[in-house]
């Protein structure tokens, strides 16, 4: 653990990371939910919603192998903000306890409740990396999900996942641009005349 570093140094170290694997996993999961919602029964859509959102972390671990991210801190010392991030992930999973009882009463409440509650982890993430994108993600996601749920009751398992995917795509563009700006510039290679 990097406990020998100050909290500010640990925060700066944490913020230098790419942060692409988890939102990409969320994008894929919610895209699957939307496709199933458009083509299958509500029962199948509900099961897919539970399984896909529950699998986001594990899918993120798989994707991290291809993006070069070390989500579990196996190749680097962990720091306090790794633990805070993981607690945010746990918080997102625990909100299923709110969504489940309401989902038993009205299955169409699940895209609303899980979509909003699972997106709340973006708020502490934004504070950790000291960047506006997490707050923007959480606010846009919440407003769009609520609006879609109220305005299009027959399309809740299709429209809400589509909106979550759009918010994820915008978030990933901002996160990737942020990460690329922090990369050290590569010196130009000398040109040889032929």
C-alpha cells in the first residue's frame, strides 16, 4: 500500500489512470440490456438487467487486460483511493436492495432504479479525480433516465439502456481525452533523407 505517500499524492497517483475499462464494461452491459429489452419478454429483460449490471465489474476486469489498466492493483501499490473506489463499487451493488422490492411490485421500475442508483458511484469518483465528468455523468444519467421513464412507459427497457449507453460514450470520450492529455509527449523521430 502507498501509505507512505500523503493523501494528496495518493489522489494524484490514482487520478493519472485511464479509467476506460469500467465505463466500457457498463456500456456493453447496458447495450445488451437494451437489445434484450427490444427483442424479448419483460421477464427475460429483467433477468438480463440483473445479470448484466451485476457482471459489469467482472467484465471490466476482463476489458482491463486489453486497455492495460490494473484495476486490482496487482502491478502497482494500492492506495487509499483504490479502496474508496472499490467501496463506491460495493455501494453500487448494495443499491440492488432498494431496487429489488420495487421491481417485484413493478418490473418496469428496474431500469429507473438500477440505472440511477448504480450511476451514483460517479459522484465520489469525480471528487477523487478532481474532474467534472463524474458529476456530469451522474446528473445527465439521472435526468435522462427519469425523463425517459416518465415520458415513454412502453419503452423503458429499451430507451433507458440506450440513454445510459449514450452517457457512457460521452463519458468515455472525455475520460480518454483527459488521459491522453496527461501522457508524456513522445519526442519526434529524426527524419532521414533518402
